[in-house]
C-alpha cells in the first residue's frame, strides 16, 4: 500500500511539449528573427514599467533594437468611467455590480505602432495591447493573490486600476470592474497567445510557450488536478492552518483558505525544483468546458466553474460576521452575477463548545433586528445576536446547509470546510461584533442589502429539520459507503461523503459531471482513473475530478478510516 503523505502547499504538474524557462533572455531567445511587433497583454495590477524595462534590456542584450509603446497612454480620457458599472443604490460605496464592459471600451482609437526595420522589435505593452495587430502575442500575468496584496499595500504605481491613470489602486475597482473585464479578455486571448509569462519574480519571470500551454491545459482537463492553495489573514482568523499545515500567516492568522475558488485559483505547471508558471484554473474551463464541467453543467453555467471549496479557520480566532448572501433574482438584477451563493459548512475540526450560528429563531422580529443593527453601527452597542439567530453546537463531521437569504456565521473555535457556489464577492453583513481592523476602522456593513434578502419563512424547528441533515447512505460496498450529507431542492449542488475503512477501495464515476473531493478525516487516499492516471490526496487537500474522467476509484491510505467530502452538481 502506498505511504500516506502530508499536505502539499505547492502541487504542480509537468508541462506537455516544452520546459518552463526562467528569465527575460530565455523568453526573448524564442522570438522570430526579422522586424516584428511584439504585444505583451495582461492585467492592470502589474508593474508594467518594470516589465518593460526588463524585457527591453533582454532584447538589446540579444543584439536587437527595441522601441516601446505603453498602450495605457492611449486609453480614452473617459475609459475608467466607461468600465465601471453603477451601484444600486447609487451611494453604495462598497458593492458594485460586476462590470459588463469590454477592453474595446478603453479606446477611442487603437494605437498602431510603426513597423520596425531590420531585426528590430517594437514592443507594445499593457492591458489591451493585443488589439494593436502584433506579429507575436505574449500574456504577462500576476496571480490574483499577489495583485490583491500589492493593491492593499499600495505598492503598485498610479494607474493600477484599469483606465484610471491618476488614481491609486482600489480593491473595489479590482474585484468588480478590472477582474471581470480583463478575465474575459484573457480568456478570449488564450487560444492564440504565443508565450505565457508569470511575473511573480519580475526580475526573472517564468514562461511557457503558447503551444505547450494549450497542450498542458488539454491534458490537465482530462485528469484529477489540484489548484495551488493559500491562506489569507482577517480580523477573525485562527491558527489551525499555521499549526497543522505549516502555512506562515501573512498578518498573524490563517483565516480564509483558498483550496479551490475558480476565479482566483491557479495551477502550477513546471518540474519540482525548477521554474514554474501558475496558470489560471479558469483557462481549463474556457478551453475545455465539456471535459472539465460536463455537457449539462456547461450548458447551464457556461465556462463558470460553479462550486468552490475553502477553509474558514477560527481555531484560536473569533466569530465570523453575521451575514447572508443574495437570493438569485437579487444577485442577477442588482449585482450582475447569473447565479447565487448558496453555501454549506462542513465542520472538519472544532474546539470544545464551538458553535455555528444559522437560521432565524422562531420569534425573530426583523424590524427589531434592524434597529439593533443600526444601533450597533451608530453607537457601538453590542447586538443580542441569539435573540434573532439560532446557535447550534459544532460537531466534527456535521454539515450545515446555508441557502441564499439565510443568516449565519461560523463561531470561534471552528475549522469549517466551506462547500459553496462559486460567487464569493457579495457577503451581506449585519453585524461584526464591534471589531476594528488594524487601522481602527469598522468593517463595512451593507445591512440594507442584507435585510432585502433575509428569508423570514424558514425559522425555528424548520431550520434544524431542513438545514442540519442526518447522513443517509446512497450506496455501499465492502469496507466503504457513500452518504448524502446535504441536499436541498433550492440548491443546485449536493454534498456527499465517502467513508472508507482501512485499505478500502471504492468505485465511482463522474457520469458526465465533475466531482470535487476533500479528505476531511484520515491520512489520505489515492484516486485512480480508468486511463491509468493516479493522484494522491492527503488530509485537508482538495482535488477536482473533471467530467471527462468517467469511471475512477478511490483507495484509502493509512491505518484508520478515511472520510472524503464530495460535491457535485445535481441539477442541470
């Protein structure tokens, strides 16, 4: 029996067709001879000045003349205003709808660089540079966690937000405008990019040629794959991931663990110990939607990967804010996301007396609750939360269902695996326990949105009956069983659990729809596909099994029982 292993924070996969290279000289060496126009497109939150300097120096070192054209200097004066969707209500300073603008909205007219002569290279760079009719197209990327951190710390130059050259970077603009606009642009370019550049190390960026990029994506889309995990710190965060998984807290805690959040997730490509590029997970869904998602899921969700897995770590931390998520119609009409954020909490670990807040009490009065929310914000008076929202004991292995519109919070002392619909930007908060951030400011509490979405119909005993379900066996075999631990008619996905005795081997089949697996208890497992691929999975790791995999087997590792949380779309 293969030995179990520990959690791997840097899962990676070898490229198909060519090696990942490091440094600007290696990238430049692949350029064709003769005069050419090279466009380097990419996201706005990237140090484009440093990129242009490094690339130009490498071109000159190769004995070629180079001219530089920063396409950002040719955006229309009103470009920033054109891109940003208007919030509802208009004075909402925190939430805006997802922008539906496109990169052509940046320009009144697209610049055309002069054709070089001899062996010279004309480099056009910046978001939208692909529109300048280049001979060669590169895409420079910075994984979103780094872009978010750099914007938060103010480390990037003015103009970090798309089309706004005189403004400092803003996270609201980044999340709701720049990423939606530029993600669509990136997805449209992926099929013709000649080189993918990962700028995590701006002095020596890693890169992979376009043909190998696409061959690698095609291979990964037909086999089990893990994304690169990481943990963010927040005021409520705990210490579990630091103590148990070895993550180094960014700001004192390991609050939010990104196991698989498709819009931000990346897959590391490159040999262990060598240069690696991090490729957006979303490109797997864009290039190979039926392989990744399945025909029926693709028909409903397009290329949006609709389920996410993340950790909420409050072990040694504090309560999450009391909040809920928009109902489907509100999410579409007000925020512009085509489906909403149903959630579940699976308790992976907890301290004694830990609690989960979920659902209205029988006697909850929304009018009274609203007055107390406003009083807490205006006067700093503590809100009697349990007068309105039920408090339930957290038990390892219990799943709590959280359909949109349901007030909830994970309490202190929990490690919760959040199995959720992918939309993640619209947490409508009521109360944050009067906490302040490091700068002494209170968290924004958009309670008007929250009360507009509050489901007042499910309360009291109905909460316990509907949302805290008992496992029921779906199928079983020698040494294993598969249980349904949570399913609701209004939720498009279900959460199952595979329970495997020591050494047990359970058959499964995607049957045309992707599965997501997470080892919630035990030492780990091995996933074996019908075409001979194998992928190990340690405790706390999350694995995507694409729809194209079809039949596969899950084999328990280690000396004890293994429990694997599994999620899948159940409604087309």
